[in-house]
C-alpha cells in the first residue's frame, strides 16, 4: 500500500498512549496505539527515555534556555543558560559553552568606505588603520601643520593650516614689534602701524585713510558743542590716572590763575583731596585756603534746597566714620573738632565759637518749624555715656530756663526727678516767703527756711535750733502747734503692725537708751540698758521707781483713794499681772491650779518642754520604745509627767536622758494596756532627779 498523506489533520496537543494509529502490514490494514509503539521500542531493546540510537534524546529534562548538543550515541548534552551579550564558543574535543567573544576571534574583512582610511595589515587579528581622514568624514585631510598656526577652512570642504587671516577672525600677522598697532587696511585685511618716539599721539588720516602718529597734532580749541570726556551712556566711567608707572608720590593737580600759578586742588597719592593747596596724607579732605572776598566769608558753605522726595532726613553734613576691622585702639574718635591754630600777631577775634546756632534756626528753613534744637543729643543712659559733657573748668552760661527731666521749664532751673549735690548754697536773703508751692529759702544770714503753700513752715536759725511753727526756736527742737486746740507732735503707727514707736538714743547717736511704744491695746515705756531703772517725778520730786529686775518702789504708800492699798502688804482676791520670770519673795499662795500640757501619743522619741506647763500627759505607742529628752536643767525647776500605755495593746517602754533615780535604778514602765504611771522630776541646777508611782487605772 502506497503512502497516503491526509492534509489538515488537527495537531496533537497531548498524548496519553491510547491514541489509534493506522498502518499496513503485508497488505492488511492494522491499527496500533501510541502506547504500543513505545512498548515495541522498549521491547526492541530501547529504554525510557528513548535513547539516541532509536531516535530519542536519552534525557527526560533539559536546562531552561540551554542549547542541546550531540554526544556520540550517549544522551544529548545541554549547556547552561547564557547571559545577555554572550556568544556560544566551541571547544576542541569538548562541549560548547556561553562566554565573551575570545580575543583570538578574527575579522575576515573590513572596509572604511570613502573615509580615506584603509587597513594596512592583515584582516585577521588586530587591524591597523592607515591613511588620512577626509573632511567629509569629520577629519582635516591634513598630514602636517604649521607650527603655532591655526587650522581654518578655505572652502566648504577644505581645511588648511597657517596664520589665521583677518577674514577668518585672525590678524594675518605672524609677528609683531613692541608698540605696533593694528588697523584695518581694507575690508578683509589688517596691517601694522609701527611705534614712534615718545610724546607722539595717534591721529586720524580721515575717512578711508590709514591713521598715523604725530608729535605736533592740531587740536580744535574752540568748540560749539559740549566737551565730553568719557562715554556717552549713563554707565560710562572716566578714569584720570596720574602715571602709568609704579610710584608713591604722584598726584593730580588742578591749576588756575596766571598760566597755572595757583593750585586750585590736589588729589594725593593716597586718594586724599586738598582744595586751595596740597593734599595731606593724613587728612581725607583738606581745605587750606584763605577765607576772603567779603566782610562775611566762608571756608565751606553748603547752599541748596531739600526736594520733596526727601521725607525722613536731610543733612547738610553727615559724619559716618568708624574704626577699621582690626585689633587696635584709637584714643579719641571725633566727628567734629574745633581746633584753631595760633592767630596772627595783633589780630583780635571778639567772639570765637566752637559751634553756633543762629536765632533763625527757630523759625527759618521751612514754612513751619515745629521743634528747633540748637544742640540735640539722643544717647541712652548707660555707664560712661553723656549727652552733654563740659570737661573744661570755664563757666557755663544759660540765658534761658534750664529743664532737667522737664521739657517745659518755667524757672531758671527746673528739675523733675531726683537731684543730688555735694551742697546747695544760697547767696542772697529772701525775707518773706515766696508765693510758691514748696521752696527752701534764706530769710536771713545763716538761716534756712522751708516754705509750703506760700507760707514758712520750718526754720533753722544760726544756732542750729529747729523751729516748727515758730521763727524763733530757742531749743534744738522747738515745736509750736498751729492752734490752741491742735497737736504739736503726732506719731503715726508703723504700716506693718500699726504700732507707734519712738526710740531714744545716747549722745553718740547709736546707743539706744529707751523706747516708747503704743499699740491699740498697750502703751509701753521701757529702758534698754540692762541696769537702767525707770523713775517718775512730779514737781521735781521722784515719786516712783522701777528697778531693772521689775521691783516697784514708791516714795510713800499709795493711798486707797488713788487706787493703792494704803499699806505695804495686802490680802484678798483679784488679779495680779506679773512680768515674765518675776521674783516673788515669800508669798503665800492658796488654792492654785497648774497648767496641764497634753503631749498626745509619742512614738520613738520626744523632747519635753516646760514652756506651757509643768503638768504633762503622754501616751506610749503600743510595743514601741520611746526616748524622752529632758528639758534644760535649771535649779528649782520641777514637773510631773502622767505616762499612759495604749488602751488596746500596751507594752510600750520609756527611757529618760540625764535623769538620776533612786538606788532601785531606772524604773520599768507598767506594760499593761491602759495603765498609767506618774513620774515626778526636780532639778538642783546640776541634775534631774526622778521618782515614779505606778499602776494607776485612769
């Protein structure tokens, strides 16, 4: 049966071994499955995978992106996956692999087209290029160049080398002589004009004629148009230079007068200016000229009108100098200095002013002058800063009123604020009080008066006596009430506690002798020295004395009618107020009560104090030891302590510092809850002595 081709059969996507295939054997049609074909191959000596000899690859898997290569009858090999840019390189008797182009790779042929370049060696291996690169391909088409020459185009496709012509932006000149000048000799060429002798100037030959030098040029001296030296635009600069050399004493002079006989001005080497003479190196602007020409003449005068655009400040003279940025000290930095030289012999200046403001300063200068200042300084208050400093010993004169802290002074000197002076001297008398709010006057020689509301209130006479309400004081302080019903002296209480106080001192002014104090509830008269006594006199006779210890002694028994007892001893009831810590000799006190101090519950320590009472109570903290510190030892002092245990638990203990007990020793406090022990203490001035009574139930 001949082979039959059946076109347009569908493509098999996958095979699972059950697919039927049609074949012919010995003239008889046969069908066979794909699985049977594989079994026959295996049965015919093949393996799975199918080996190379029977048309297989001998592999079941391959490296992704690898290249398969033959390996005789063995399974096909596969390379590793290559990377971008690598080529497959063969190896003699070995497997191919991916890698870079090897250096031994040969170029079989090369051509450079119309560049003018050709290979000068074999076309394998490294190729050496020979020839000259044509201009059409970006070259110069030149094989050599003129030394120090330029390469330039002579046409649209040809370059040459040599001296750059003027038409190409050069000069066409290959050498120069010092002093040569270049000028255009045609529309496309430049020529050289050789230098000539010193002093010649370059002059124009006219339109279309080359320039030349001349030692005696003709200059026009009569001009009908303004003479402009410099540029024609607003940003032009005129430079006047005294020398082209290097010097230290050159200058620019401005000459006037008979053939320049008078030097009108000078600009010195350091840039200093001088008008009317030479510039001085240490003077920025010098005006060493004679002041002449009229009966009133000026060395410098600034005239002009301030225009309407100037709305903040217009200054005819402005000083803006400061020390340079360097480490140095200048003793005096002066913004205006009046320092005239010695005057000519026989000359007289009736008045000489360092600074003068004419009276017209008050009104002229503007249609309305709001404020005028002959001199104005605005320095803030600080150490070593003065708005006005007159260091000379000459007198200072002010015809008008002077205000210190006062902008509207109405008197020769008005001071608003605090003023200090070594002394203030009055040289003339004012017999009657002036009609002012307050003043200090001199009503007579050696006399001072204080005036308020146009009336004299106090006077100090030639003896130093002070009179208040009197003009004839006869004692160091003589106070006369203004009226029969008025007070002569009133002392108000202190603002802190409303207490009126007067302190009396000894002649030295520092030793306090006595005080008088008055409060809302007490009037106190007390002497300050420890041994001082207070005595009370009537009609020149001492009537009562109080000693420093507080003992009161009467010259006679105070009668009952006067509030006394009429006797030296007394019995009965009533209140007696004693001083602090008084001494009472042999009194009999019946039915008295001592103050009781409740200390409360104590913990581990407590300091006993007798300030508020000599009977004290305290309760111990349960199961806690407490140490009691005794008060100061004073002979005759005694007190009683009622010491209780806590109500619920008890077991508190107590010890006492610096106490001597009987031969039984320090007691053990009753430990039972709620019980109380009574301890008594007395002092002989050396020790405290204690005793105890125990076991009370309160």
